[in-house]
């Protein structure tokens, strides 16, 4: 079983610029002969500077359209060997990019070890990288995976050959991303293998699935935790949909009276999903450790209200197509899910183990999309997987990393396939993008 030490040594081959790597053989050799400790070697203090790529194309697929927009990027260069150092391109995704996030500094570990330059690129239509002044459906048609992948290619070419960065064409490049950006990292390696030496794809959802029933099933914590959470879910549904229920009064206790009944159930279910996805499964189960139902429900209600905003589940919130600085990215990401990618987080197929309401089925999600964007907008998973490989994506020098407790691992690759090497971090609370987080002395050995 290989840990992140082995992953780091694999990356050394990418960043040194090896052109012919056999991952399975390389991993076998390293696992048997090498050890590496990061904690004694890494200083995680850094500074970054923000810049603008002034001439990113709005439409990469229409030669007659020469419109451009300003795309934001950052540089982290204090460990960089300007003469020969490689480049790590950190891909941001469906959020306002902060540059290199302080909570996810594993790329900085790599930069320090390999004297690399880190470039961070914000995704089109997110944060300040806006091609237009609004988020109308007509404009969102330029928000696609293919456009985003070509943004990366166009930016890399500009960085290599343009006068601003002028990095030259001989340095090795590696892309790194987590979650949807992890998928972009894998897809970019697949589509443009000549532009990079390799890629890391963390919790990369490379397989488009419309009806994603596997998102949340049972928990590693055991049946007691599962049963108690399901008991609370049933109580909530009874208060909203049960005979003689007063749903408006009940929703008002969460300050969520403006939500429809189905929106409220979605809001409540998502609130429980977050801790599992982001590595706090034990914390979620601790909320239901009280001996009485009243105590368990009170703890869960307080948690939901403290961590999730019900206004971001209202239909009108997603229908609002105005853009303003600091706006949440819910409309843009919902467009990507509704128009192309799917991954609708529906109730688990085994109702006895489900954490989401059975009311949150595929029809609920598709109807929600139609109410926001119109009847013609719907995802096509078969087309997406045909274009980008799905679980049959196979390209050299690609490593995919997943956490054993990540509910998104079912849309990723957790075993080696062809030339692709996969690694699963198997430890308590090892979930979404777990290896990207800033290393600490308390990390599991699986992450060192």
C-alpha cells in the first residue's frame, strides 16, 4: 500500500521532465526502496502576487470571434529556480479563487522540494474572471468544460511564449486540481498531453453521472450513527410532509420559511452532506451521540442553522442573472451541472441506508434546472464521457488521488487503469481532496 511519500516521488519524475514513465513499475520500485519525510524539510510560509491575463478568448471555437476577457492569475515564486525550475499550474474551479489557498498548501510542498514556480488560474465566469457583465443564460453558454480546457491551453502557451512571463518551451509543466478542477487536470492531460509533463487529479470527478445515487449511502462510523441520522431525517420529513403537519411554522424555526417544502428538504440534506464530504464524519456522528432524541435533534438543528444559509436554496436565488463582486457562484455551477455534467445528488438507491430524502430524485433535479434555465437545458453524460473518456480515460503521467470516505470517489478512479495510477488515502475522515490540505504533524501516515 503506497502513501503520499510515494506520490511525491512519482511527482519528482514529472517535474524533472521524464518523457517516458511506466507508473506501475516506478511505484513498485519506490515503494520497496525509498522513504521520504516532509515534515523536517518544508516551510509553508509564502507570498503570492495577483496579475491579469488580459487577452483570454471568450470563444475558442469560433475563429471569427476575437472577443477577449481578463482572466485572473497568481504567481508563487519564492522557491523557484528561474533558470531551470518547473511550473505547477494550480487550477481553480467553481468558486472565487483566492490564489493558492492557505488551507491547501500541498502544492507548495512540491514547489519547495522541486524549486518550482506555482501559477494559479481562476476559472472563467467565477470570481473576478468574468467575460460579461451579467450571468444571463445566453452568456453562460460560453461556460463549458471545453472552453475551460482551452483557457488552460491558451494561458500555458501565452506563459511560455509571451513577453510577460516568457517561461520558454523547455520547462516541465504539471497541472494540479481538486474535485471539479481535479477533473479538469485529468481532462487537460488527456486532451493536451504535449503541453505538460504530467498531472495530479485529486478527487477528480472524471465520470459524468446524471443520477448520482451513490453520493451518500452509509457511513464508516457504523449503524448507530446511520440510524440516528435517519431518525432525524424522518422526523424532519414528517414535520414538512406528514399528515396534519404545519410546514411553514416548522421551516420558520430554521429561518427557512421562504423555501418550498422540497427546497427545504434539499437544504437540510445538504447540510448533513458537507461534514462527510469534507472530512468531518466523526464530528457529524458526535452531534447525534446524545442519549435522547430531543438532544440529538437540537444539536443537529443548531449545526444546520450555523453552517448553511437557506436563502441560497431558493429558486429565485438561482434565477437571478445579475453579477456583482462577491456574488456566490451557485448560478454558474448550477448551469454547468444542468447543461453538461449532471452529478445530481439524488437519494441512495437502498432506502434503508439513504441519507437524502427519497423526494430528492432525478425528476426534482431536472425540473429545478428547467425552472432556472428553460426546457432545453439538460446534461448529456454519454456525450461528456465520450468526449473526455469517463472512467476509461487513459493517458501517461496522470495520478489520481481519492479519500476513502469521499462520497465523490464513485465518480472518480480508485484503481489503476492503463497508464493511469490511482491512490486511495485510507484513514479516518480522509475525504474530499484530502491530500491537498496543508500538512500537519497529526496527519495519518497515509498522507505523509
